[in-house]
C-alpha cells in the first residue's frame, strides 16, 4: 500500500493535470482542502517516516509500480462520491480504492 501511495504521487508529478514536483503535489490545495490527509490535518510536520516507508518510497523511485496509472485514491467510497461519479475505478487494494480520469 505504501508503494501505491508513492506511485500515485509520482504519477501526478508526470501528469500535466498536477504540479510537477513531489513537494507541490503533496501540498496541493484544490481551493477547499489539501489532497493528502497528513497535510490536511498537519500531521506531516510531526511525522518521522519509518524505515518501511523509506524502503517503499525508494522502491517506487527505482521503478516498482503497481498503480496501473492511478492518480487518486481514497479509503472509503460510495456510489454517490466524487470519486465514483467523476473518475474511473482501477482497482481496490485493502481498504483503498484507486482511480484515474
């Protein structure tokens, strides 16, 4: 799952629809809210990444990619959510739903 989150961030960096750096993707605000929960609730400033997280990010940097091009993910979804009415569901991994345009 951690590699998938990193994959989504890197997919956004490569996409013309999102900012072009990891930092600007992570801190992107759509005018109402931030895109990633740790930024939204400001936990990002107090978090220390675990070695597992660091290893997963390095694996993603090295090209390990299971995302199928996903640009979005969420933990919950309903048939009426923005995700389900505006995006295409690619796959579900655990409790996370992954989408693209």
